[in-house]
């Protein structure tokens, strides 16, 4: 596949060496903020990469001084005016991209060249390996704009990566974590200091080390790591869902919903 033809406005796709696909968020004037349309592009790229048998590694990075500053707040008006179901559809579009990236059969390396905040942090967390420039910073900035850190998988990935206590602190405060602290708490695999050379060169060295091994072994290793990390989460999720459903079947609204269905009318919910 000719990856040089797969870019779009705000996203540059290259193949720096055979088997290595580099995705660069390219909106430096917005500190590489993401639009809802860019989530659609990222989703499509993940699907295409998954179908490319020659693809072995993905490197995700940003242009300029930032990795990704999260969702472009210039589209924030869209979020407040969409209505609950409209907002859910927008949220699903973004979430679909994250799910597609997590489901990639090949390893993803995030080369975090600068600030990764909000959705940018979520994007870094969805990678299998994170390498950070010394100037990189990380922030679960959602609460600073009135939103929840339960966004784009952050509450799931961050908790499993650094533990519930640290995740709670970062999500509740929205503070920035510098590269050194990020390495100390396990948020990144390594910090690439200036004397060690270019961050992307270090990412390519990591890619080379991975590609030196059997593709099938690497891919099934990724599948095993993800499946076994999610096994406990799935049972916990089922337990929580079961309790929630059991509780909701005891409410007046559940009775009303069934009655309205039988009477072919709109249900009148009262919230109890």
C-alpha cells in the first residue's frame, strides 16, 4: 500500500522504512488538537493498517512542540449544542477510533514529542509502548474544561498503567506530569534525552528491535497481553452490569417502559 497517499488535512502518513507506518498529527498552530473529523480519519487508518499484511509497526507522533493537546475546543460549541443523543453519536465516533487503534494486531509506539493532554493523553495511552522526549508532559486535562476523565478509554488505560491511586490524583487535579515523573510512575517506557539523539530515531530503533522477531510471535504476544489484561476487567464489568440491571428492574421507570411498549405509546419516565 502506498501510505504517502493516505494522509489528510491535519494528519501526515509516511513509511520511513519498510513495515513501519508513521502517523503524525500535523496541526502545530493548535498544538495538534484533534477535530471530530480527524477521529474519523484515524479510525480509517487503523482499519487500513490492519488489512496491510506488510505493516509491522506503527509510530504515532506530533508536529512541532506538542504531541496532541486533545480535542479542539474551537469545536466545543458543537458539543454543547448537539443534545444528549447527538453528543453520544459524536462520542461514539471518537471512541470508535480508539477502539480500532487498540485492536490493531501490530505494535503501536507513541513517540511523545511534547505535551499530551486530554484526548492527546488518551491517544498516547492507547499505544503499546510510549517513548517520551525530555520536554514531554502529560495531563488528564478533562476536568479543567468541565469534563470527566472517563473519556476515550482514559479511565481504563491510565488506571491499569499507573494504578488507581495515581490515576485518581492525575484525573482529579488535571495537573501536568513531566517526562521524568512519567517514567518514574510507569506512564512511559523511557525518556529520550537530547544526548541520546532524536526521539523518532529512538522509536525506529525500538521498531527494529521488535521487527527482528517473528511477526506472528509479536502479534500473538500483543493479543495475549491485551486479552489477559482485560480478563479480570471483563468479569468485573459483567458484575457491575448485572448489579445495575438488577437494580433498574426494580424501578418505576422499568415498569413504565414495558407498559408503554405494550400500549404502543411514548414512555413517561420520572427518574425512579
